[in-house]
C-alpha cells in the first residue's frame, strides 16, 4: 500500500542521526500490535529527530511495508519531500508505507 496524505501540521525535521541500540527495540511494536502481531515484523533501526524524539522503524516480513513508531507507540510517517522529516500519523492509511 502506498501512502498518500497531505502533510500534517506537526512535521518534525530529522537530523539524519541513526541511533544504534545494540539490540532491536521491540517494546513500541508489541505495545501497538501485541506479541502475536509483532512476530511478523523486523526491526530496521532507529532515528533521532531534532527535538530528541526517537523513531523506531519496522518492516513487515511478508508485505514489506514499514511501520514507524516512537517510544510511546505513536505512529509516524516518513515525509521525504519535507527534507527528510517525520510527521505523526493522523489517519489509518498513513500508518504503513512501502
């Protein structure tokens, strides 16, 4: 599923910093989907936004769609046209991207 959305007002700039934790961060995904649903996802990495918000990126093993979650399990959308930035997801279709 391709995500088409109008950019939400609350777009936060990414500072381009990839954060290495040493091990995958599963807590936000399990909190959002539950353990059975989380088993179908791969941890891809974490990125720190300018304001310090950490975004954890997960990729579905079957559909190859991405899900971006902050530490509090809020969903975020990657906005490459905003150069690069993330925005808090505001609609269900914003949650998953390829």
